[in-house]
């Protein structure tokens, strides 16, 4: 018999941590950071958790003995990470290093790249990976796969199948035990440029005849019908009518969006200016033959940033390959540039000094909490200072409600448990006419299958 305990992702978006206990073998489905609950106590980088004891005391980590650093021999057999967004892997830093982290090859690349170029988070005792002048160090037991591989974790058989999401290397899992079959979608969508990957997961999950489907339900409210192709088309139209600088803001690891922005920049005979961190990520992902990544050394790509007296090792590796363009370098050619930037890059635009007729394109989700609204208001102040009208051109990384309903019908599980949604009751009411039973899990409760 299999037992599931939900330690995160219930009644909230993100923070997925689901323990699957099948007697001799136990695995976690994701082990993500919960941003919303952390913000109730912390304000990084000014105040942050220093070790797992503080998060355990606050109830932000599962109260399970034998899985964290410095404890006895680990009591779980691994973590299945669906994709490289922090709300699905961010708390793995607190786990014992002997606990394997199972993930796609691209997911590992992005996680390690993030760790190498990030100074945020707990102390060095909790590094997953680190970059120095002499070596690249990984502290975790990463076990990678691609679609078509099978994972044997004791008596648990796991089939990873790729899905389309707003970050590369996202996977869903079909999990078979001696008594049950469980499908777990992770985060996915059916309106992205690689929707066929999500359709393949749905087809394989349907053939597996699952007893249970655990699925995300992020867009049960606020679903916006659009696609990456529409994003490209709208940006292309706007950029073609813009006589000045074009600034585009989106998530650094949204490679589909970066590829779209690069394409429309080329269509309009403009150079694409990217940040140092984006360049470092692309430099790594270029090694993956399954990803269509442009080379940062191309003539139509600029790496944009500010001068520093001291550089981190990851920055040095970027500058070993390309020349850094500063604001004053872009100023005379800004009508020939599309520049990617976020709120945290606004200081660097001062030397660019956007000319009249420049625009700002927000290509990411709108603010969903008070802190996000405050930051958005500050961003509007920056845009006002620079004379940049703001456009919203975006498509979600999450499946839309009607598409999800169709996917559940096709998979045809006996039961469905929604996670990664802040409106589970709405989810249940909308899906109640399906043949599957809709079961709403509760935080820290265990459910026997």
C-alpha cells in the first residue's frame, strides 16, 4: 500500500513537497521553496534563514527526522524534481547530500548554473554547487535522465516524460508501485511552442491507466488565452513601430521567451542585449544538443552590464568569451537594440538614457501579491523617469482550465488531486462532472491509496 503526505503545494501556488511512502521505499515529488510563506517571516537579503532548524521551527520544512544535513542516515530514497524553478527544488539545499536528486539533464544544468551565479541563500554549508577559479564543485548526488529512460528506486518504477513549461527540461512522472500507478504532471502547458511534449505525457499517462493523477491547477483563476507565437507577433508589430530603445522584461530562465525576443529583434534588424546572468546561462545550455540556443558570441548579440572593480568567477567566464557593453556604448545605437532588463537593472539604464519614443515591454506574469504590487509600482516610477510607456505581452507557463479538463478526461484516472493552486475548491467544482473523484489533500495529512 502507498501513502501520500503533502508538505507543500496545497492551497498555494508553488512549494510542492509530496512524500510518497511505499513501505521499504520513500521518495519526494519535488522539494520546493515556498516564497509566500517565507515572505511572512523573512526579507532577503536583509533577513534570511541561516539553516534548516529555523525553517523547521517555523513549519516551513517537513518535520521528518533523518532527511536533513547533520542527521542520521537518510530515511528517503530520493527526490524527483520536475523542473528547475525554485518552488520545486529550492529547499533541497537543506537535505542530506547523500539523498539522490533525480532530474532531467537540462534541469541539472540550470540548477547548477543558478547556484554558481547566485550569492543569495543560506551559508556555504548548503551549496548544491559552487564555482571557483580552480574547480567546478557539485555537492549533491544528481542522477539525470531523458525521456525514454526508466528509474528503478527500490520497488518504485518511475517513467519520466517531458512536458512543455516556461523553462526547459520540465518533466512529468508516471510512477508504478506493486499496487498503484500514479501520474504527476509537475507544471505544464498545452499552448506553448512544444505542446507536443505535454501531449506525449498525457498519452503515456492515459496508457498507464493511473489510479491517481496529481496535477497542477495554477490557472484555475486568471487564465489568459494566448501563445508564444502570439507573443512573437505582438512584439514584432510593436518593435517595428518603435523609433527608440525597446526594453523587454521576463524571467531569466524562460528560454522560449528569450528565443522569441531574439527572433523579433533579428526581424527588425536590431541587436539583442542580454544580461551577464543570461549570457552565463546560455553559455552552459549551448552544450545541450536538444536545445536550440543561439551563441552569445554572435554579432547580433550584446552582453550588457556595468563596470566593476572585482568580478565573480562566473562573470569572468562570460567575459573570457565576449566584450561587455556598458550603457554609454548602447546610447548612440539604442534605436538598433532590444535590451532585456528587469526591475533590478533599472540603475544601469541611466547611462543608456533612453531617447523619446522608447518603450518597455513587460513579458511576465502580473503581480499577484502585495510585495509584487509594490515592486511593480516602483518599476512604473522608473518607466516614468525614463519616459517608457509599458506594454504587457505575455503567455503563461501553465495549462489553461479547459485544456486541463480535457487532459484529465483523456488520462482518465480514478482520482485527481490538485496541487499548485490557491483555489482548490474552485478546481473541484469545475472538475466535478468528470468521472474521476476529485480529492482535495490537506497540508501534512497522509492519504492511503
